[in-house]
C-alpha cells in the first residue's frame, strides 16, 4: 500500500510530461517538497503528509467541485429513493460518477399524519434517512407484489426514543380494492412501477431519504467541511487527542441510542484514551446523506466502513471491521456529532 501511494505521487506528476524539460516545468513546488520528503525521510513520513491533505476542506472541495451532490456524496450506495411526503411522491435515482440519473418518478401514498413519526401506531410516515434491510414477498395481497423494508427506527430515532416498526416501500392491493387513501406509515406506489424498480435495485445498495415540504440540498462547501471534519475526527481519535476528539461532539444535544449523553460519554472516552493504546484506523466506502430532521438543523448522516485496531505494548488488544454511522450537523462549518452507531 505504501509503495502504491508513492507511485501515485511520482507518476501522477511525471507521466503527463513527455521529456525532461516538460517534467521540470510541471514539477510544482509542493510536489518537489513531497518527493524531497520521501527521499530524505522515507515512505512513512510521505504517507503521513499525504494523509494530512484529507484533513483540509480545500482537498475535498476539489474532489466534489465537478460533481452533482445535491442529494449527497456517495462511494458505497448505488441507488436512492427520494420522497417528499407533502406531495406525496417517490423518485428513484441511480448514483453515477457525475452525480445522479433519474430512473423513475411517480405519485405515492403515505400516512395521514404530518411531521415526524414519534410513536408506534401514530399513523405517520417518518422523515429522515433509512437503509433498506430486506426484500419481502409472499405478503398479504394488501401490500401488492413485494415490499422493501426500511430500518426505521434508525440510531438517531432511537436516541430520541421514537418507536414503531414495519415501515416499508410497497405496492397496492393485488385485488385493486383499496378504500383508504393513506397508509399506516409506509410509502405505497403503483405495482407495475414497483416491479420495474425491483428489476433494477438490490436492497442492500439502496437508501431512502424522506422529507416533507421540500428537500434541503447539500452544497459543495458543506460536503468539503463534512469530509475534512470526518478525517480530522479520525486523526484526533488515532492520536489519542481527547480534547480535539471531544470537540467534534455536540455538548448540548449529543445522545447515544442507549441514552448516554455527552458528559457521561466524555468520561467514558477519557478512561479509554488513558490506556494510551496505539491505534490504526482506516475509513473507506464513505457516504454523506442530507438528513431531513425536526430540529431544523443543517444535518447529515455520514456512513462508512471502519477498520480499527488497537494495541498496547506491541500486543493487539482490540480489532473491529464494520460500517459505522455518524449523525451530525454543521455549526459554522464545524462538524458536530449528535449520535453515532
């Protein structure tokens, strides 16, 4: 991996030049310093310097500047359902290198309740970002040919003590007999359209974003602040910098799904950091979702694969590899974590 990083540094600069003279013209001062760092201090120091670029909004702004990111920034998710329950509608978007491709749009049925779902049986469709976690068939005819189940209540919902279950995207009654114009909390669409969508997506690669009365699009500056904030949070954690690490958590509103609030969380992390373990943390397959919310914050869900290894005195003490979610908002460009999984 380190050899590969070095190769990127050298060949990304030099392969564009056809002769020595053009190579010398192309070699920027910054690139010269990187090569000199490698020459004098080796690949480890070079890798550290390259990692530092990930902490800067300027780097990420260049990454996203030519992309359509109004519905988010994605390295992992392949398809998005987007619904405005005030209309109501349901759109299917394919995520591409440049942004998004609209694959379908239709009217939908949702529950009659307005605003955010809070309790089981309140006949309200939730607002937020939800993974699809199952494809369901052989259902009662009322639900049409199939359904995609969501993970409502998600981690953030549970931290707010919201309850409920069985929030699906499903079809219309197979016998055509539907007297109600509202669902019990689900999103229902025409069976023909649902069957077409089923041929395109896989539920494990698809997420649904549900808003009400307008969708708050993500900007390039917000994406750059979030991605640089994510890697800065990771680096503070890796280096054992407790004060900087905790500065990424919202002192007033942070709460875990188990009810742990900021003060208790900070004390818990203080004990963990005091072990002075050596840590290796790698983040990949990063997704940034705009997150409609009842607090009217500029809120997002950051999802990523996290590989974590901790060791003490050269002996590995803990290791994990899983997807992680951070529910965050931007406070003057600073990422603040409200909840996490």
